[in-house]
C-alpha cells in the first residue's frame, strides 16, 4: 500500500496539473495559453475588440490570449468550437449579438444552443449602426435612397456580414418600417462587405459604426444616418435616420465575451475583473473615438439580454416573412 501511495505522490509531483484539485486549478488560472475564438474574419469590429481584450488579459495574467478567427456560416463554424470545449476557461468566444440572438430565428437548426451552451462573462461594447453608401451624388440623403428603392423594388441591394447578422437585421427592420424592398447580399464578415461597397459591387450597408467610421472620415463612404434615437457620441455630425424622415428604425450591435457552459465562477470573475479594468481605463477613450461605447458596467446581465433579444428578433424575422434556412 505504501509503495502505491508513493507512486501516486511521485506522479503528481511530475504532472501537478493533472492531480491539482479543481479549486487550486481555478486559483492558478490561467496557467497556459488561452484561445479566444472569433467566428468572423480578421479586420472587423468584433475582431478589433477581441484583440484589444486579449492583449489586456495577456498583460494582466502573464499568459497569451490568442485570437483564433473561424469565419463562415454566420457563426456556425466558430461558435461550436467554444460550445464543445471543456469548461476550464482555456477556450473563450468574443461574439457579436447576432450569433447568440438572431441566428436562432434565421436558421432551422444550429450546431450550438446560444443559451444552453455558453456562460456569458460580460457584454464588452455597444455599437451604433449606420446606413452608408458609396455614391453620394446619387444618394445624398436617406430620402433619395428610399425614393429609388420604392421606384424599383428589389433593384437596390445591401451587403451584410452574413445571414442573421446585425447588418442583415437592420436591413429587415428598414424594409419593415419603410415598405421598401431591398435585395440582401450576405458576406463572410463585415470587412469584405465594406470593401465591396467601396468598390461599387453593392449599393449600401447598414454597418456597425466602428467598421464604417474610418471610411466615412476619409470620404470613401457617405453616411445617411445612424439607427438610433440620438446621434452617436463618437460621430455627432451624422444625423439619425429619424432626422431624415425614416422613423422607428433603431438597432445597435453589441459584442460580448463568453465561456463554455458550466465554466467555474472564479474563472468568470477573473476574466470579468480584467475586462472591466480595461473598459474603465485607457481603452475607454480609444473605443469612443472609433465608435464603440464600453458596456461592461451595464446593470442588466448579458444572459438576460440574450434571452430577451432572441424573442425580439424572432418577432422581427417573422414579421419580415423570412423563412428559416
């Protein structure tokens, strides 16, 4: 018996991480690199936030937080990677709202359950949505665009970062509120959609403000209005769609940090603490400058936000007559 006990002790000494109790493992988190999955291509606003947060977490913990872009399928490639990962804090997701809310109404089946397969850590940022075009001479105002859309139903198209994305949902909302008929062109991410808009391949996009703002400032894209009741803090010169005569088209796109379901609370608390320090500190001004509003201090838990928006978006998709794919 003594020799067996000695062997076990020796094994634990060599591979302490295997014999470590759950509590001590959580206390030492993270003790190795962490994967941060972004189910979108590099270059968009979600990827931008993921890299900013990952850099802060790496600095705070002394371990690398490595962004892993798994684009395609409107989140159906990347999100299952996190959903099926062990709940140990070493695989996380930085996700747009749509992959956790709208997808449930857009698709007949999903390879993950937005509510059951994840434990939300925190909402990271809110983003205003803005309607932008390339051809300012043709569409100087939202009224010009709306007139053209109604004159030739279905002729004008709008790009999005994929089926069920905030851009897609914004287009549906615009159609629902105005009676216009547009053609949806889905892309595998916001960056390629913006690129094709600037190249003249598509007519417009309802983009998260951070993705469009640099091109608005450079003069390559022309903003017709933000989809909010008030002008965006980071872009006060851009009118609301309401100011242009299009009422009740309100939508914002948030980004959240999530872990697999059943991730221990001490690990979630560790992540939340670092993220809040980032969003309350030096990053706050930088985020506002690029069109994002830090949201980690919002009173409503992200889990509740996801649940409520699943129902709201389902109603919008149904009203639009969109058939799940």
